[in-house]
């Protein structure tokens, strides 16, 4: 009995840790039209030394903003010249990402990860792509 309970508890803890690492449900779903521009919303509590990372959860680097400028050295090629932040609004807590020329391959869950002196926060967006008229 005790060993079974211990085993059940271990499985429960494992499932919890998996849930934390890969969210089943994104905070927001965004519908984007094929080949159009699309905005993935993200807001944060303003604080000094903000760092903004947008990651596609299959492991693709989408956009990184650090030290008051874009740092796109690690950006995956599929996103090259297609991403931008609203620079004038970052100081107001807006970290939304604009993606242009939306492709079917862009579908998936995106993480907006914010780090400031005050702490870290992540939110998740599920991007769906539609053809016009569908």
C-alpha cells in the first residue's frame, strides 16, 4: 500500500513538472491570416533592465530584445526580417511581437519571456494560421 502511494505521488509530481515546462493551454489564442501581418500580444510590469525573449516552443528563437536594442544574432532563419517589437511602447510594458508574412509553419505556441530587476514572467500565445476566407 505505502509503496503504491509513494509511486502514485511520484507520478503526480512528474506530471506536474511536465505541465509546468510545456503549457497545454496557452494564455491567448491568436488567429493570423496567411501572408498577412499578425500581432502576438504580451504585456509586463515595467521595471529596469528589461529583457524580452520570444521563443517558439519547438525550440526556435523568434526575437530577443536586450540592453534597449534588438539582439537577433540567434534568431532562426524562418523569422529573419519578419519580426519587430513596438519599441516606443516597451517602456509602457508592451512587449507584443509583430510578425509579417505569416506562414503555415508559424503555427504553434509562442512564449513571451520577460525578465526585469523585479523578476521574471512568461506568457504563452497559441498562433493559428488561416487562409483568407477559411
